[in-house]
């Protein structure tokens, strides 16, 4: 490599190094800062510490945790808060970068709309409706229990409600909810919503077995298998029914 | 330039460069399609390590290290730099955030092309011109006629040899720019 070329290379690289220090936001910054921090764009160390990144302590010198969502950094009330209820006061620790990224290039890697609820104090974690609006559909309007009975705090869907605990929706029962829960009333159900289970037929079959209390089907039947019977009627009656059926089949032969 | 030189040497070179571009586009698309963009964010690290590892060939060639077969090191240099470049290109994605890393990416691209010229064109073209000379000699052509026949091949070869001379300076530019990018990441990244 010639001496001239070496010099040209050295000068160019030195110019680039100087530019990196004079215009760090253009040369090395991972994208534009959020508008609120635009004034800080050439002052990387306003937020960053060398080799340890952006530190929460630096954020909280301006953004007091007790004021977030209520007052601006200059102490004025916030006209239009981003959340209905201020919740930063209920965080277990001030780990700002766990949720916030100010550079456009870093924000790209954040999954928007995700919030780790473990960052909240335990009591605040159970108060879903202070931040979230309750769904207004027929199903949720009837639910009076805690959201966590069916939903995890990681994601709303899929809900963890397990219908199998009550009745297994197998291929024979792959139907619309209203077939069993008339008018979407999930506090009650009926098994007579389809032509397979007419009230007369069910009554006849149960009376044959000596079962008179057959109004609450899921008390004994948890799936489409009529031999998989639970409760007090399960053992004796199930076997009786089997033996009776076998006898009937034998008679038919 | 003869038709053969284009078909046998420049075309494979173009294909190898094109394959790098195509693999980058396909990889970038797949990372976005399957919501795995975060993988691209970290591909810069193995990509850089592969490129650094491939430099052992240069050390071996200059006898700065003695172990290993030069041919094997060369193979590793070729594969390592191609694969490392692919990873770095995927890491860069199509997002423009800062000037320095993009200058490093461009310098890397020029460096890869320069390296491929060294690998494909220079090596094969030299063999091709020598082969052509032998062929014409066997046919009983005079020395002047042979020189005339291989003239454009020789000119191309000469130009390519000169072009290859910029490979080292380009590498130095790439190395310094990449180092600047890596240092800035070390300086500002939240390692804690």
C-alpha cells in the first residue's frame, strides 16, 4: 500500500471519528429519539452511562415515579394522560428500560402493547379493571369472579378457562355456544338444545336405569361417552346398563 | 474479451454475489414473516466472529502462523467471509438508523466483492489465459497471433489484478468502521 493511500485512509477515518463525537445521534445513535427527548439527541450521556447503558436513575431524576401519569416533569398537571389510572406508583422497582425505549431503532424490537405485569406490586396485579376495560359481551357481563380465573397476565387470549372441567367439547359436541347456553346465558345450560337429546328420550333411558334425578346432566356426564359416568350413579348403574345392553344385543342375535 | 471468459468466470462470480444478495433478502423476509427480527439483531456477533476467524488465512498466507494447510485456510476464508457477510447483512436489515454502521456495511460489501474478484476472476482467468496460449500454440499459431488472440483476456486479467490491490485498504476501512460501530455498542448498550 502506497504512503499516499495510507494517508488518505488515515485522514478519512480520523474525520469519521471526529464526526462520530460531534454528531453522535447521526453517526452512531440507533434512530431518532422520541419527540419529548429530542433536545437530548446530541447528549448521549444524559441518559446513558458508559458500558452500562441507559440507567433508570437518570430517568427518575426528571420523571419522578410518584408523579408519572399525574404531573409533567415541570410539575404541571397532565391534560390528557395516556392511561386512565396512573400505575407507575405501584411498580415494584424503577426499571424504565424494561418497557420504554426512546430510539426509533430500538423501539422496532419492542413488542408493542406488551407489559410484564410482574413489574406491578402483588395487590395491583389483581386490580385488572383499574387499567383494563371489562369486555361487555354477554359472557363477560355475567362473570363476577377474578379475570385470572380464565385469563393469564401474559396475554388475554387464549383464555385458560377449561371447558373440559365441566364438559368435554369433543367432535360430537363441536357446536355453537348458544346450542347449550341459550341466549348466551352461561350461568345455565341445557342438553336438549339438539335433536339427539330430547327430553322424552333422556327421561325414558334414565327411568329404565332407575335414575330419577337426571336434570343436571354434567353431574354424571362429562363427555359424549355414555359409559364414562361419574358421581354416585357411576359404578353400579353404569355396569347395570352395560349388562342390560349386552343382554339386549344378545336377544337381538 | 472472449465469450468463454464471461461465461466461465464472470458469470459464476456474478451468481455468487447475487446469491449473497438473494439470501439476504430471503433471510430478512423470513425473519420478519415469522416475527424473529430479534435474531437479526444478534446475528452481527456470530457474523463478525466468522469474519475474524476467516482472517487466519491471511496470517497463514503471510507465514505469521505456521499451522494448517493453506488451501484449507483459504477455503475457510472464502466460506467464512461469505457466511459472515450474510449474517452481518441480515443484522443490518433494511433499516437505516446511523451512518457509521452503514458505512461499515457498505465497506464490507465492497470488501466481499473485492475478495470474490480475487477468488474467482483472478485465479480462474489466469488459468484461462494460460490455457488459451497453450491451445493456440498447439494449433501452431505464431507468437504475435497468440498475443493478439489473448489480448483482451490479458487486459482484463491485468485490470483485475490491479483491482485486487485495493482489497487490503478496503479491508482496513471496513475493519476500522466496524470497530467503531462495535465500540459504540459496547459504550452505550445496557449490558447490566
